C-alpha cells in the first residue's frame, strides 16, 4: 500500500523542471510519475490510440506521446509512445484523499486491466473527480439543444441570437434573454415530450417568453457536441464574441470530455411554445414556493419560429 503522506512529501522536493520522475513502477509497463508538482499515470500505447489532448478542471489526458529517458541504460522504462493522465494536485481541496483515490485506481487499472482500455479508464476518473455521470449526460444533452437552437435560428432565419445566450452568466434565469422575447430551451433525446419545469422560472416573467423543445436522436451518423461547438466558433457569420466563447468553456466543464467527443446526435425537430398558452395553473397559492413538475407538451399547439412572431424587435 502506497504511503500517500510520504508520496506528497516526496513530490514537494522534486524539481519542477518539466522532467518526469518515476515514483512507482506498476505492472505491465505502467508507472506513477511526478512532473512539475503533479502526478501522472503513464501506460504504453499498445492500443495505438491517436494523438488526443483533453483537459478538465483536475485532469489532463494526452495520448500517443513519445517519452524518452535521459539515460536508457539505467531507466526502468523503454523509449516509446505512451498515454498518460495527469492529476493537478495544486487544484485539489484535499490532496491526500484525492491522491489516494487516484493512486488506488491507477494501480487497479494496471493490475486488472493491464493498462488497456485507457480511454474508458480516463472517463471513469472524470466521473470521480467531476460531476456524477448521469448529470454529465444531462448537461451534454442540454448544451447540445441550446447550441442547435442557436444554429437553427441562424440557418433558418439569418438571426444571430448567441449574444443573448446566458447573457448574465451563471445568474441567468432563462437561457436566452432577447430584445423581443425570452427563451428557455428543453432538450430530449427520446420520444417523450415531457419536460421538468420550474414554474416561477418559466411563467413568472412579465415579458414574452417561449419554451423551446428540442428533440434529438443519438445515432452513429450524427454530430458530436465537439463538432457543433467547432462549427459555431469557426463560423465567421455568427457566434463571434468573447462572451460566447467564455460561456462555451464554462459549460464544457460540466460535461464528460469523452462523451463530448464520442456521443453523436441528429436534430429531429425544434418546437416553440408560448408560455401563456401552456401554463397548467391559473394561480399558485402564496404558500407554495419553488414549484417543479413534469409538463407534457403533446396536448399543446406549438407556434412558428420566425423573426416576426417571436422576435419582432430584433434588428
């Protein structure tokens, strides 16, 4: 069993000179290293992974990286191509517990998986050190729907609504606060048109508010969230602002970086509903606060999404 306290003390005295220092040799050619105050788990790239780099709040993945020793005659590792995941200890609130979990998982991966299925292992680390996997997927679906709505409004109506997306940052009560109307986007990846509604959020606004229902389908021929983001950021005609880019980066931190690059979706349809026409309650008693419920949109008529009916004040 690795002495975590001793390991942390050892890391503290290792020079931060961009050099890999071996801390513990593990089975199947894998090992635990230190570099610039952080911990790395390195495995041979026997699965021939393509070069890929992914960063999260606490982890950094690199695949197909060439590693060479200063002195091959005394090195415990052969020169060659490796995959690694780096744990940023400086960002951790509890370095001892986080390092212990990281080391134990790396040792188990080396022992039981022989360093194989490295990308799946990295995804499990992301799930541990970030949001729960179920919430990651919900965030993925939600962001996909919001960005597809931005893309739809530009492609179908030549409107750039990206400046109005999350305009108040994390304090935004609705997804889009536009000049002539507000939008709250709900996304589904199945056939259900039932969405969880926060009543005051959707029906407590005095202005014109629309619920946008985005239906997508997960399939191998669709686009990944990474594809959609790249398309928006690289398009010279819209989504060209620092605020939009900052919002994208904030939202990406709430999503599994693996699923963002591998889960593929196709857009089925986008429907808009005037909230005044779908409010299921005439009045809410004063004693009821923060009411949430599932609302089935199938019985309601959707409205056309157009510049004149939804955003007449848009210039």
